[in-house]
């Protein structure tokens, strides 16, 4: 099903339900959603300075997981992108294990290759690109 056909409220419900399962299991259950692997990204709020957590789909690249700032088709960058632009230090929880990471924003050929991985992994990503007028940031998470 294309992103345009999946209402935003439904996506929010799926992600909120998923987060309940994730948190209850310590990140060991719910490691995939809609067929894609998921990690928990913990950033520092760019205004508040407080920890901010989000579950997000990713693709694995040779240099580490990459995440895309589609914001479910909304034409503004998600808060986690603004947070990482202000402070690229973050934490990631995958499979019950937490580690420190550093974020780097991809551009050029690296961005294009990572974006193609997202499109190949799920049709929704091609739909997002067609809905947005802003560039979609892609961030690679390197071990700190």
C-alpha cells in the first residue's frame, strides 16, 4: 500500500502501539515494523536539552544504520533531524542493547545510494519523495 493511501493517524497508531511493545520488552520485541528493521534513537532536544526518543525504521549500510527524515510525508523535517543538526551525539537501542553513536548527514552519491536502499526496502519511501517539496535528510549513525 502506498503512503498516500495510509492515513497519518493510522501510522501514528501503529508507531505508538509498537513503542508500547518495544518498551515493555526492553527493545527485544518489535524489532521490525511494516517489514523494516527498527531502532530506538535517543537524541538531545535542541531547545529543551532533554533526552528525546523515537522508534524509527532504518537500512543497514556498510558504515552503520541509516535513517531517513521523511516525517511520514509531512513537509517539515522531523524533530530528531533538528536535534541531530544541533548535537550529532546520540544513543541507539537495538535488540535490547544500547550504544553511543554519532550522526552524519549524507549527501551526494552516499545520499542517493542510501535513499535507493530505502525505496527498495519499502514502497512507502517512493511515495514520500513524491509528496514532499523539501529534500529528505538521510543520517548515518556511526559508533561513537
